[in-house]
């Protein structure tokens, strides 16, 4: 797995926002999407690994509404997603 994610971090955040837009989250009243972190997952119970985890924080004003996690393989292909 290419560990040189730092130089592509904006591309990863943009990709996560594209996937997020496909989810119907209108009920959450989200006003802001904040890029929070990008991690490499090497061991996980229910996500195929190794993979890249991109975390976005969804908020309304100063109140955090939810977190969105997108998991991609090393070829930037969708593995899984999680919204809570």
C-alpha cells in the first residue's frame, strides 16, 4: 500500500465528499462538511484490510451532527462506508 497519502490528501477528501453526496442525509440538516482525518487501516473486524479510512465531520453551526467514514482500497476503489 502506498503510504504517500499526504500529497494526495485533498483528492481523498474530495472523493469522500463525492460519495457522501450520494447518501440521502437531508434529515440531518448539515450545513458544513469538515475534513477530519485520513488513516491507513491494517486490521479491522469487518472492513477488508489494508485500506484507507477517510473521516468527515458533518455539522450544523457549532453542533456536530454526524461522522462519515469512507473506506477505499489502494486503488482508490470503494470498500465500505459508515455514517453515524
